[in-house]
């Protein structure tokens, strides 16, 4: 409660009392995932972190999974080996205690976890080129070519064991997709270990036509091995030349030695 007083002509005048309430800033947690992949495979290690800035008082952490009530926990929710039943929507809640109790929920994160997924190339001119297909839920489907680029193709070629990406054709380059699409709006950074770690729409969510299937043309599965073989061949050739030159030098010295012995005799 605050009062304002003013002295005028030796008379003290007091203004109306005013009550001022200072409300502390509301702290809202931010939920993050590590690694920041869009999809996970069974067996992956996942860490969810409930990040909170500096706040006075103590903090109690709670976790909510698929809206099934709050579970007491800590700042991190760690999944050591992901299983299919870990798929769901996660969020964290904090209680901060100062003079009053403050509660706040974080943003939500959806974890999508699947078994390892087969990937193949069809209609290509060789083993490491063709239209990309994925086997999800025991059904083969295509990848939409909208936004498909060399970074996406790089990850796909690497996952297929087909060396490096040479081209990322779109528009049904290797024929129209005969069935459904499993992935759309794929956006890889190029550092992912497989295509399912890249940012993309949810499984089966797309707006593609059969003529928009994504394809790849890779260097070939023996590209790296071929470079190694080439380097080894060059090394062996150099060693062979050195060996031959050394042998010729030895033979030359031996002949000179023999001629010297003949002259002496």
C-alpha cells in the first residue's frame, strides 16, 4: 500500500491510497529432444529435456505422456532403447515454489518410433539407380519428389550402401509410383544416418500424384572400394618399378664386376 503526500502552504495533503501488486514473470518450460530427428527406430536412445531458465525457488518436474496423467520425474526423460510402445505425445510440467505455487506446461513433442524399414530402388538402369520405395507396415510405398534434392539423395544413397549421390531426379524419372506414398516434404541436412531421421510429414501424409515420385542416381556400391583398389594398384605399380630398377642396378654392377675379373685373368 502506497500513499502520496504533498505539502502546500504549510498544509499536508494526502492523496488516495493506491495498492500496487508486482507479479513475478511466468516461467514456461521448453521441451526439446536429442537427437533432433523426426523419426526413430527401435533401439535408438532418446533424451527429452524440460528446459527452464533461471527462476527463483525450487522446481519440481512432471512428465505427461499421451495425456495419461503427470508422472514425477526430473529435468530429463531418457529412453535408453526405444520400443514401439514409446510412440506418443510428450510434454513436461513444472511447479515452481516461491511465495506462491506456479504451474506451467511445456510445448508438446510427438515421438514416432518404428522397426527398421526396408528401402529399395526400382525401375533403374542399374543396381544403384531408380525410384525410391520404402516398406512400412509390410507395404511398399514411394517418396514424394516435392522438394527432393541432393541432400536427400545423399542420405538415401548412403543408407542403400550405394556410394555418393550423383543426381536427385524428380517427376517420376524412373516411372510413375504405382501405389501409395509414405513420405512427403522430406528435408534432410545431409548428415543423417538414414532417411527416416530427416524432417518430413507424418507417415502416409502427402499431397502427391503418381508422377511425382522421388528417385536417386548413386555412384554405385563399389565406388569407395574402387578408389581404394585404384590407390592400391598405383602403390603396387610404384613398388614394382622400384623393384625392377633395383634389380637392373644389381645386374649391371654384377656384369661390371665380371668384366673386371676377366681382364685381370
